[in-house]
C-alpha cells in the first residue's frame, strides 16, 4: 500500500511522583520515570506489582491520588481518556462484538470525524499492515484469538496515537503465536515510531521487545534500563532474582578482605572488586551468580578467572540444548547451566567453576547491589 | 433376531421420557390456549350444545361484539399504552440503577439490593387506598400515566435486578476501549454497552410488558373510565355468556403473544455471544 502514515504526535511521557491507592493498598508508590519520544518501554513485574495500574493512570482510566502524568509539556493527569489522544490494546483485546472488523478499526476515526474516504484508506492501511485485510467484514466471533489480537492492534494504530499503551496483549495467545507476534509488534513499533508503553509479567517478552525495561515490585520502580543493563547489572536483589531463567543462585557470605566466606565454601574476590567491598569487611552480604556463569571444568571458557568448588550432583534437569544441574556443596545448592551434550550422573561428585567476573554482591539490609 | 444392546435400550427409554415430558408441558400450555381460541370463535348455539365437545362452525361475532360493541378496542389500546409507558419509565429508572449495582462499589450496596426486593413485600391491597388518595391529590387518578407509574413500581425491582446481572456480563474493557478511543462515558453506554445488552433488555421488556398487561387490581382501583383491558373486561364480561368470556380471553392473549414473539428473537444469542 502506498499510504504513508505521518506521525505528528510523537511525545515524551513523564511520570512524576505517581501514586495510586485502592483503599489502604498502595498500588503505585511514587513512581518517577520519563519515557522518551518513540521509545518502546516495558513495565515488567510479578502480578500485583502495580504495572497495570501505572498504565491505567497513563491512559486516564485511573486518576492518581498523588503525582502527575505529563505528555510532553502538557499535564494530562486529570484529562479523561478520550482527550489524551492515546490508544490501548487490552489483554482481552476488547474488540467490540457487535461491530465488524472494519467498523472496529474505523471506530476511532469515525469518532474523530475523519472524512469517509480517509477512513477507508486508513483502515485498509492498518489492516494490510497486520495482514487482516481479508477479514474486514467478519464479526469478532468468527475470528481466532490471534486474529482478534491483530484487530485490536490495528484499531490502536489507525488513529496516530500520541502514546500506544499495551496491557499484556500477548498473554492470551498460544506459545507459538506469542513468539511470532512478539517480533511483529516490535517491528511494527519501529516502523511507525510511536511512543509505546507495554506491560507484561513475562521477562522474555520484556527482554526481546523493550528499548528499556522498567522493573516494578510492590508498587515501586526497582530499576530502569536496557535489557542488557537489567540482565548484566541488576541494581537490586529483586531484579537479579526476577530476571533470568533459571533464577540466579544466591547465598549469604561474609567478606574476609580477600574472599567471600559462605561457610561451606569460599569465593575469592578479584583485586579490582576488593576496593568496593572494603567497608563491608566482616559483614554478611548476599552474593549472586547466574547458573550460566557456573561452569564445569571441561566446558569452561579460557582466560576467565574462576573459582573451583566441589560438590555432589543433587538433581539433573535436561532441557535439550542445555542441562541444569543442581550441585550441593555442604548445605548450599548451586545451579549450573551446562551444555546438553555433557553427561552428568546423579549423586556423583563434580567440580564446578564459578566465574569471578560475573559475581553480583548485594547489601544484606537494603538489598542494593554493590557490584 | 436383532438384539438391542442394553445401552441402547436405556437410551430409547430416556428419549421416551423426555418426549413424554415435553408433550405434557406443551399441552399444559397449549390445551387451554386452544380451548380459548376455539371457544372464542364458536357459534354460541354450538358452544352450548351438550352433544358436541368441539364446535365446528365458527363466527367472528363474539370478538366483534366485544371489541366494537362493548368498545374493548379502547381498553386494549389503553393496555398497550400503559404497558409501553411502564417499560419506558421502568427502563429509564431501572437501567441506571442496574448499571450502578453492576459496575460500582458503594456504601450500602447490599442494603440497597435488599430494599429493592423488599418493595415487593407490601401487598398491593394495603397500598390501594393511600395510593388512590395520593393519586387524587396529584391529579393522576383515572389516567394512563398513573396506572403506568403504579405498574412501574411493580416492575422496577425486577428490571433493576435483571439489568444489573446483564451489565455484569459485559466486560468492562469494552467500555474502557470506548472511552480510550474517543467516547464520553455517556456515549460509551449508548454506543457500546446498550447494543451488547439488547437480548437481556428484551427479556426485561417481555417481563415488564406481561406484568403490566396482566395486572388487574391496581388498574381497577385507580381508574374508572380509562381502564386497561383486564380491568375493563373484569366488569364488562362478568355476567356475559361464556363465548364472550372466551373472546375476552382471546383478545387478552393475542397482543401479549405478538409482543413476546417479536421480542423473542432478541432473546437468543446475538453477535455470536451469549449474554445472560
């Protein structure tokens, strides 16, 4: 289609001290965040962490008790949804059952009084983009879940929204379709360059789609960063534990000046990291290491400082390409992700190597990352 | 010899029972209806002939006399007007209440629900005299609007409860999507919610219509000249010969049947979704 969408309303979204309570429950707790022009930002967190409520405050479906929402310079905190010039894709799609696909997609345009010819052109453009052109005169009940989802997205992009909001749009799709739609949505967003705010509890979705991820827990913003930052430099224990599968290994250890003493084993600290730990000497810290950074001797990368530990194989989870082995060292359990081709037996003694350049150390009280 | 499998036998038996029950239930409704229809058009001589069970010659005379000589067509019109007015008023009041009950949490919500139902605890006989005095003072006595308002008070509790359960079945996201894409709350109700609940509204409308159509007591107490059909028939056919009574029964049944027949098609699933 030769029809070209001009994006007039790219906009920066700014949340200032945003707070929303439901009775005594604080759903959103003083959130400060700026979402840039044309950015794909993902709110990620466990259910009930306040990510959807934050999105609904941006949509205008909830009015916050405190704080403000800005679109560019404009304070939209108390503006009704229809005056915000936004679009939203709902988890349940919310494709109106009493309208055909065409009418569903055309609806926002009709409300905004676009000329009839323009409406047709735009609906065709959006339908073509989402490959639902042949479904335009069907009713929603004649569509599959995936097709309905495409209709919901088409309806959301047809109006040139200032901000596109998506509330777990893929969670009702089957696994295969979800993977497909993930890349399609991302490509679509890059193409029309609309500021997009996306809510999900699925870390894979967040990592694969986001320009930046905002991790939330218990109504608070835990960390905001690119997927790489979130994964490689978690700023707080929660983020370290939430991102990555299998979960990061955690154990408590005391800093002795050169090593972290976990009781059952010790892990040396490289010189370049010691300075950061100086003031914690003699104190208990939480140490994290991802299973993919725990190696076995025959498959360890060369030139990387490692700490050798010895333990007993407690459990083996073969995943095909990889195998997760649970290694018991005294009372501690460390998971290691090793290539699926390596054979490991239950109960056998095994040597494992901890990658010392990938250790994460957190303060015990504040759970904040030291490095 | 073909043998019938034991499973097949019980299946046949089950079917037989179901069909028997269906026949009983339908005759329970259809036999009286047939009796009314036949007798309404029967020639009186044949109707009273003891040697006949079912009359064979028919005439429009009974219905004709009732409708046009006794002027029951006017009462029929009155009844239709009152029933439609009752639907209009009880929907205008009941829909917002049903919506509020379905969508919002507010203090005293359960109490409110209970109060709605308790409205039906007072027998009409008790309220008849105060209502008449009130109506006389308000100038509503002997008006169709007055009867419609009284019927509304009977129908309203059910309209509120039926519609609130229908509204609950409409996902909130449909309305939120409406507001996101440019509608006000009001427009959302009329353009998104209302079309979706048409089947449920049809059910509520049928209920209200039938209730108003059949109601005798209030109509008799509150009106003298502008009577609705049942109230008027009660007086005019009381001492009339049987065929007249059946003719009265016929004109009572027919409009209600037509109305239910029209509203019925909205009852079944629309838009491919089944709302309660």
